[in-house]
């Protein structure tokens, strides 16, 4: 069944994104890992949409894409402000709450 | 049950997207990572085509591969991080991260088996008459019109917020 393959693919992609988010030091690549996870969720929504013959899954996936675009804009803006205050994008250096 | 050709195409797309996701997460150079994510997104668009979500596939290519990844690439080139290539790319907890990911994938894979799936009668009535794209568009502009408008507000707030956060502080 196609929906089963979609769910397994979605789980594996989400796991890879999870590992990337938890293990990378570069904060930009952590955001990219979040994109991978959001895309994995979209795969499972599209699979369910085809399994149930119902367009609501695709519409929810469209909303997820829009929210991902908003998240990228705000996240990269924050990293921009961060890198202006201090060089480097490694999360391990971000230990103080304010500077 | 899908035809063998569709199944072969699906398996190719699934294997290629998993491989490009692994490469994207593990490459040392951030630009290479983002290019592998581009390959991942194009393959996922192919998966969307196979499951009959044509509009979603087009939006995936235009918005994700076209806009978001180009934004990431511009941003990386703006920051110019030559030291990233020399340093170790994972943090000290990466073994725990891999263990968590493997456990998560195993649990979800177990939960996604077909005998656990609920038997749901598909809603054939709406799908049979109209094409897929018109069904999606009609639902988007009738039943989901309020969330659709709220999403436009969210995007506006994100644009304004990004400009406000990233703006260079002027001396006042």
C-alpha cells in the first residue's frame, strides 16, 4: 500500500531531521533540520490524503508550508541579529541570556 | 494497489530522499548540506505527485526549493563562515541524538504497520466528480477560508518581525 510506504518514509525522514537538530553545532543547519522534519510531516499528510480520498490533508500540508516559510524568515532574522552581536553560529557558544 | 511502475518510482524516490536527507545532515560544508536538502525536497515533490497531490508538489518546488532554500543560501553567503569547515560539525551529545532518532524511527515504523491503520470509508463522493486540484481549491476557499486568511496574517507578521529583528540598530 502506498500510504504505508508514505508513513514509513515520513518516519525515517523525521528521524533524520531529529538527529540533525539534536547533533549539529551550526544553528543554521539546525533550522534546516527543522525544515526536513516539517517536510516529513507533509509526506505523511499527503499519504493519508490519498488513502482517505480527502483533500483536507493536502490543505493542512499547504498551511504547514506557509508556517515553515514564516519560521525561516523569523529564525534567520534572529540569527542575523545574533551574528551581528558576536561572530560565529555555533550553538555551544550561546550560553549567556543577554549581552 | 498501485501498478508496479508506480511502486518502483515510489521506492526510488523514497530511497533517494532518505539518502539525501542523511547526506544533508552529515555534510561538513553548510552549502553542500543545503544543496542536498534541495535534492531531498525535489524527491519529496515526486512523492507528492505519486500520491496524487499535484498542487502540493508544485508548491513544494516553488516555495521550498525555490524560495526557502535560496533564502538559506543567500544567508550563508552573507554570514561567510570559513571556520565552519575546520571545526567538528557535531556537538558532544551526537551519540545520544542518533540513539534518540533510531528509537523514534523504530517506534513510528512499528505504529505505521497496516494492521494498526483504522479502516475508514473513503469519501468518494466529492472526489469522483471534480479533479483533484479543483477539489483542493474549492475546499481552500470555502471551508478553510478563515485559516487561509489567518495564514496571510502570519506571513505578514513574519516579514515585519524578521525586518524588525534583523535591522541594524541606529544610534538614537
